[in-house]
C-alpha cells in the first residue's frame, strides 16, 4: 500500500477482513456479510478507542442494513469538528465501494460530489478493487473517510468555510477572528 | 412526481436569481407552473403541436420530416427504416454524451426514449437539452430502491401496443459505480446494452474533451445502436477513439468465465447454448450478402471513432475479462482483485456464531461508551 501513512497502514492491518461476496439484494448471503461487517466495525472501533483515536459513530439506518448513518469528527487545532455522515450500500457492493456522504459540507469544497459524497484519492478505488471482497464498511471509513477528513478539514476550517459550532452560536464574538486554538 | 417537479422549480428559481434578466427562462418556468396547475390544459397544448404522422413516407418533399432519414432506405443501406418507430431505447446518464445521443435518436425517429439521470437537470444545462426535467427519471440507480425502480421501468410495458421493455440500453454514465449497476441490471434481464465513455488522458485535458469530442462519441454510439436495431452494417464489439492521434483500436470483448456474478455466468451459458443457431444465421447472412455483392456498396463508411462497447446477452464484466492482451493504447482502469492462495489472517473462514442482533448490540454498546 504505497502512498498511505504509517498510522493508517498499521490500523488497517488490525481490522478483520471480510470473506462473503454479497450485496444488499442477496438475501441470506447479505445477512452473513452484515455479520462480518459488524465484526469488522466492532474491532475497528475498539482499536480506535485503545489508541485514543475514537473518531466516528455509525449504525444501520434501516433493518436491511442497506443504509447507514452516523457522525464523524476531526480535531484541528485542539477543537473538535463534527459532521453527520450517511451512505447507502450500492447494489453492486462489494465490487463497488460505498459512497460516503457528509451532507453538511455539500457545496463547501471541490473535493466533493453533489449531495456531499466525498471524493476519494486515486489510491482508494484501485485498493478497494484489488481487495474485493475483503474490504468492508470499516475499511471504507479507515482508508476513505479518515484520510479525507485529515486532508480537507484543516483547509475548510482555516479558510473559514467551516466554523466550529461554538463560534456559530455566538457570531458577534467570533467576528474578526478565525477559530483560534484553545490554549 | 408533482413534488419532484415543484422541487425542481424551486431549484431553478434559485438559479435564476443569478440571471434576473433571463426572460426566456422565466417564461418557460411560468409554463411549467401552469402545467402543474392544470395537467389537462397542458396535454391539450401538447396535442396542438404537430400531430403524429402515421406512416413514414420516403417522398422527397419539404413537408415530409422523414425524407432525409428514409434516404438510407432508398439507397439500399437499410431495409425498412420505418421499423425505427417500433424501437425503444433507454439512455442512462444524460450528460455530455447521453444528451447528444438522445437528441440524435429523436431526430432519427426512434419510437420511445427512456432517460435516466441522478443529477437533477438544471436550467443551467438546458441550453444543451431539448426535453424538460420532469420528463426524465431522476433517480440514483445504485441504491437498492433506485435499482428496483430502474429494473421495473426497463421491464414495464410501454403505452404502445406491442412493446414490452426496451430494445436497447445505452450507458452514458461517467462513473464506475453506475456502469456496474447497468451491467448488473442488463445481466439480470438478459438485456442487450451498449456502453460508452470518455476519458481524459494527462497533460492536455480541456482541449480534447470538450463538447465536440462528446458529440463524436455520441454519434458513434448512436450509429452503432442504429446498426444493431435496424440490422445493417457491422456492429462493433469495441471501438476506441484517441482523438489526439485519430487512432481507433478495436477488439473483441470476451466474457469472463470465472466472473463472480451469477447472472453473468448464467447469460454466458445461454449464449453458448445458442451458438449453433447463431453460426447458422451468420452463415446464411454471409451467403446472402455474397450473392447481393454485385449490387454495389452495402453501407456507408463511418470515419469516426468512438469508445463504444457492445455487450450482447453474454455481457462481459469488462474490468475483469480474461487476460487478453489489450490493443496498443488501451489500459485497464482498475486492477483485478487479488486471489489469495490461503486465507489471510485474521479472517476466520467459519461462519460467525453470534447472530446479527447480538453484533448490533455490541456495536451499539461501543458507540455509547
């Protein structure tokens, strides 16, 4: 995996790989796949907590497990910026990776398609294709969303496109100053 | 549907704020509102437009909208061009290529067009498009619900007497995900489809992938479609176009016998079983053409090249086709999946004992801590 930072590489090695090639229309096979997805998510969340890098919450938004919602956050200059996230499991999954959406950032960055779908690096899709069907939702978060946040949030915050929610609540106090690093 | 139209109007109104002097757009939006308020009146208005012509005449007079099209028949290129009105074509993706292809097919007299796009059609795009936004299916075909809607709409009977479903699907999407979905749908339905795409290579992007290039791609796609539907000329399995060099590689697309998609494998099997019938038909056709050869050129030459894939019932999973050497100038976009000789740690190949609800509880517990 050239082009990935060491931290990401070491974490992704600890996420269990999946084996069942099934999409949301595949009945019982999809249920088995979902179990593998949950197992991977549980492992990944535990690893994150152990490394003091808990950065997302996610759960299935419908009983079929074809839609997922949650929150992710990123700490920049000691302040935590939260973003709701959502995505559908595409019909051609797992051959096709899920397109993760951050709806509150829609229109604020060029690295995003309409509706808030994050635009992933040129590394991600080939990596997903090479590892199909062993990668799942947890991998998409670890190798897709996490690097995206790391690359984009600092820019969004520093340019003023994204304000911390405390600053939004009291605009008069924040006027004239960029979100300052809390001491 | 109405709600969608209202939402589309709202979006267009917002866009119009940037162009307060655009009276033409204001007029068009006014018409849309009126149509929504009074569908019966709108239908009457539409009926006042040119009424449908019963038979295509090849008479070369100014009042005959089909005279130039029927020329193909007069020249012996196409038998019975009028059959074009019996055919229905679905176009997935109404962007650069799809919109031009749709217009071309309309001008050729195609019977029915089904248009699909995920992006809502905005007024900003309307200079290129000749249909109104509410006349197309606006849905994301890659989700479970969207896919079912897509399948159902492809299968549905049209209002015409005979036709069920569509005769051809043209994929003009701009992303891998949607291509795979069209592939999946057509595999499941046993539907013939054609794929098209444009890609920009490296250092001089904007010059070569403008509207003119997309028009070329669309033209070749439609030409291939017409050849398939009206059964003339040779339908190319694959045709590529490098516009910088004017280079056109062709190749055979073969299905992948190890394809992981069960619908694909099933279609391959059916295709193989039908082979003797196909060979016999091809032989008969060649003999017929040989005897007709004295009558002069069979079809017009086509100088354009467009990236067109023709997939028959044995649809290929094109990214994973068996390791044929690619012609010069073509590269694979995505790698094949690695096949691991032994299962890599830490996967356990036995089924997970915990049931789904238990796993959900575990994740929820972690989420709350």
